[in-house]
C-alpha cells in the first residue's frame, strides 16, 4: 500500500523472491508505471478505503505493508487490513511520537504488528557499524524497552568459571548468548563464562551495568563521533550512542531543529553549523574524530561531507546513501560503509515473511546461526500450560523478553505466558521448528 520509492523497492524485492505481490496506490500514473515495470497485480485507489482493500484481497494476504507518505494514513490502512483478515500488517511511520510508548501505544491500539521507521532502522545499522562490525543491534530489542549489549570478558573474576545457574544475577537481566573462539551459542544454565568470551546481556541498562561489575568489565574507551545532519536518522543515532558509550557532536543547519535536538539529547553537543563547509568541519575538529557520519537528507551532500572529513583525518567514515547507482562510487571515495535505507527496510521485511505464530525473525548477528524471533502467544498453545521452568524448550532456545500489554520484562522461571503476550526468543536455526511448535495450536499452523 503506497508505491513510492520505498514501496516500489519492497515490491521489487518480494517479486525477486517469488512472492505474489499486489500494490495499491491512489495515483493512476504511479500504478501504471508499477504495472509496466513489476510483476505485480495493481489496484488503483485509496488504501484507507475498505472497498479498495477488499479489491486488493487483503483478507487472504499473509503480509500487508502500508508505506505511503502519510503516517496517519499508513496506520489506518494497516489497522483496517488486519481487521479485514490479513495475517500480519506493518505500517511505516516517520514521526517518533508514534513509536514512543511513554505517550500512547499506537501499535497496540490499532492492532498493528509493527510500526516501521526507515530512519530508526538506518540509525541502528550505523550504530552497529560504529560499535563493532557484525555485533548485536540493541535498540530494536523488545520494542526498544530493553537493551542487548555485547561485552568481552577480559578478566578472571569470581563469576567466571562458575555455572551460570550458580551466579546471582540482578533480577531482570540475563546472558543471552556466548561467543567463544568464533562460535556463537545460546547461554544455558550449566555453561561457564571463561576468559576471552564475548557475551550478550539482555535487560535494562542499570541492571546490565550491575552484571558488568560481576565480570569486572571496564567501560569501553569513549569514541568521538561527529554526526552531520540532525534529521530523524541523525537524532536516533545520537540517542543510542550518547552517554557513556560515545562523545557525540551533532551538526545541524536549521536553528529551530537544533533547539529540539538540544532539548531531547541530554549528552550530545548540538552545533548549529553547515557540514558542507570545510572551514566548519575544521572548526569542529572533525579531523580528530574517531567516527564521522553523514546523515543529511541528500546523497550528494553526504558524500561530499565524507570526502572532506576523510581528508581532514577523521577515522571511520560512514554515510546514508539511498541511490543504488552510487554503491560502486562510495568505496573509491574513502567512505568505509554506506547505509541504504531501502536495503535496510527490505532486509527487515524479509524477516516478516513467516507462518504460524511467528511475527518476525532477525539474525542475532551476521552469520551467527541464531535468530531473534518474535512469537505471538495464542490460547491453548503448549507454552501456556505451565510456568516457564516446566516448559520443555529446546536446549538452544531462551525466552529473552515478554511483552504483556504495555509492559516489557525479562521473565523469570516462575513466570507464565498468557494468550495475547508477545515473546522475544533467541533460537538456534536448527531448533526453530521445535520452538514454534510450543506456541502452535491446530488453528495457528498458518
């Protein structure tokens, strides 16, 4: 629903993966172009009208994606599609307020499976590249309510060499995975943490900090990060990096936007300046930055700013570059990594193409063989019959978080799943089928 740049790229990707695709758009010229260029069925009309959605066949759809240019229109269309029988519905939103659970839970109210922000997803890809290539993305975990941090064990302590079941962890935090000598596995109660391991910690930030003290994990040396462009992508990136992780400087040309950024970013230095001017970059000491990120709304401006920053001596150079035809150029110009919002959202959409109670499936890390899986808890599923301690989960499966109405928590052994909950689990690929069976009844085989 919506056949602009984003909708067209998603439709093209789904067609390449041999899915049956229908596109809906109110503009006859746009739908005609889609009909000529893509192997899709086309419906002309408003995605917010039930007759149009009925004509498009949403009642039998496995996945409906509302990606028009209107946040409100997308939420209405996705909500209607879900109510009319679509198995899963996703709405693209731009404004952060729609994903801010502290004000109102739009996703739950409109019964939408996911609110998707291209800008937020792009920022998380940038954050992953800054922290540790191939490492775990934290902010997307459990709707952003919990963090997942990857840390290295560099010291022997009283908590190393001891079975995890015998270590007293703070309530509401757990070890999700252990990476040892290049092999990633899910942490089990009998596992012991040893020197040289990399572990992922799941929970709220203060609880995770307590666990770090058990393993004598020192805070990493702060990285100096300069972000050019204070739009939504730059804003989300600064939010996830600022504080004890990075010293962040955010450059934005619009003064009114700078005031918003300064109000909402407590540990970021916001500068009203033009990153396209070399003199400005020199004045802000970009040459001494560990990382320079260009996230303005213009590909050419981003590329030029990166070239200047590289010449001045900045360390790692990252950019948002949307145009596919620039892919072969950026590396030659000294840009270490270019993030394409369209590629990021395409990868996310592929994670929604599931059956049964599975809502989404995302790799925990690149090439790790473990997925972060969102699973819907339905009535009469075996996983609801006992407390978690008495459910026979596969050995390489851990329930990392439970979303119950507006509340997200790391569950304990005595907790019980309730129909309507959403579970976030870490599951090894080979054990996904056995895990899903525990959340499946005859009516949810999909």
